[in-house]
C-alpha cells in the first residue's frame, strides 16, 4: 500500500491561490486524484491525473483547479486559484478510483472572506 502525505493547506483569503502537494512513498505508477470533504458534507471528487498526464477536473471546479504530477510520478499537485469560501474543506489525495482503505490525514484549506 502506497503511503500518501498531503501538504500545503492553510488559511487564505478569498481570491487567493494555493498549491497542495501529495507525496507518495515509493514508485507510484497509478492514476491519482484529489478529493475534498467540506465541513459537514460527504467527500467529493476534485480532479484526477493518469499516469500519462491526462487530467480531468470536476465540472463545477474547472477553470480554477489544475492537477499535475512530477515526472517520477511520486508527487501530485493541486493548484487552486481564485479561492472561494465554499472551497473550505479537508483535501485528500488517493488513487483513482480511490483505495478506500488508504485515506491519509488530508490537508485543511480554509478560505476566509
């Protein structure tokens, strides 16, 4: 089982940007994705990237969210621009589809007005 560690979250004002990172232990040649869980809501899909770099972003988030991975495939990034209060959530990375037994701690993003 690949160990996944998310980082880069924090408190940001609306309109700002943030870059989240997900470091995977060892070689990770799988499709990866970002998910998020807003307070009091279900976890939801955000964006994914294949091992060849093909990306897909949830319809409602397109234009503000970008996913990328480094050449070795061990680190996946999520760039979020023009942050909105409704983006406040704990952000997780996982494989795509997710290994439900392998959720990490996530990284909290809080967007203030």
